[in-house]
């Protein structure tokens, strides 16, 4: 996935050369005045492109470049995700422009959007809660189901996004995908096998089944998909809160907060409190904390798969799984055949 380009197209050091496929997506008649590396990514080369429009107005664009087939799928997923976010709450995200493949280096692919100069201060909980709740509430699944129309990637690993009618079934399959990726990279153990069996057979049905029983339903809401604090910022020019680097799908809105549970994340309880002033906690409310820990487990498992050499992340997965099994793994209800077979 990492960019394997050529020196003539590298960003910075006075270079203004761009691949023709990128130039084609810039405003007609503009002149490239500079390029520079911008931002940090584990998986990609990122930069800023400065141009003068035909009327001499300066503009800037953000570009992300990746290689090979996985890189192509990643930029496509990010473009479709950012388009989805921008279409619902345009003030909440930089405007996506295009994704494509370099004309001169066929195995190299790019994502292009407007450039917004940001500081990494934490946004106001109230402002952030208002915008995020608008994204969740205003968004409408195109078919009323959970999922997304194209595969999206958290890091450089794909997420499960196939359409499902039931949130319990969708989450079970998403969790299974993350666990399979993690085991493929770090191996399994007897304890992990036992815990995961109870997780799918009892914990997930216990916590998610009630959301879709006794007349309750779950609205499929568009979620960012990887909303940790480093994927948000504040626009230097106007103070607008922004989110970026999305890997979207339609989910239970509360799924978004699983990423906020680990202590290392800076979206603390005040952000959930602010959000819940706009959107009521799903019923049954007494399961809210358990659902958050379950959703956290999905994120923790995927992150553990991303960073193969970090065994602490596997320990974290086991700790959260043990806690969930102890709290919710004793019930009699078992999951549906569809969830088990995912």
C-alpha cells in the first residue's frame, strides 16, 4: 500500500510536477505553484498541492497516494465514505474531489479533496455532539439495511460491509471478520477460542438482541467508522469542527463510541454526554455501557490485527472479552444460525 512512486512526482523541495490523472481533477486553467508533504499516515504518502486559479486566486488541495490493489481499494473506500459524510453534513468534512489511478504509474492510486488547514485541538463537546448527531440522524440507508455499497478499510485492512437486515447479524459478522484477521496475524489460543465462542453464542445476542425485539428497531445510521481524536480537527480559518479519513458504513449510531472507550482516546465521557443531549440512548438504556464495551471490542480486535508486533493489543482484546463474558455470558438465549455461521 505504501507509495512506491518516482522522484519526479514526490511532494516538496520545489517540485510542482503532478501525474496527468491528478492534474485532470484540479480546476481547469489552474497553475500548480507548490507541493509539500503534509500530515502523517501509517499507510500512505500525504501532501498538499498549492495552485493559482485562472483568476489568480490561491487554492490548496490535499492528496493521499497509495500503491497496489489494496491501495486502490483503500482510496476508493475513503472517497465513497467522505462523499457520504459530506452529502449529509457538508460543514463537517472537507469536500472530496476524486480518486483515481496515476497515468504514469499504473499501480499507484490517489485520493484528492479540498485542503483545510487544521489544528489538532479537541473540539467543543457540544458542537461536536451536534454535528455527529446530525450525521447519524439525517443519514438514510439506501436500502434500509446495515452495510455499505463498497468495501471500506480501517487502516489497511478491510471491514465487513455486506448488507444485512439485522444489526445483531451485521455486527456479529463484522466482529467475526475482525477476529479472523487478528487470528490470521497473531495466531489463536485455547482461551481465545473459548471466549470467542461465548461471545458469539451468548454475549452478542444478550446485548444486541434486545435492540431489535419487543417492538424495538435500530435505525441504520451512517457512521464515520474510525472516529478517534486524530481523525478530527479544527479549521484554522473559521474554527469549524471537521472529521476526515472516514471508513463508513450504516450501523447502530452508538457503534461510533466504541472507539472512544480506551483510555488513550481523548473523546471522553463529556462528548458522549453532549451527544446524548441531542440523541436519546437506545432502549434498553441499562445495556448502554455493555454495548459500548462490545463495540470497543470490535475496534480493539481490528487494531490488534493492524499492528502485528504489538502483543499488548492482543492482551487488551482478551481483557475486554473476559470482562464481557463474565458480565453477559451466562444467559440462556443463543444467537441466530445466521450470526453463528458468519
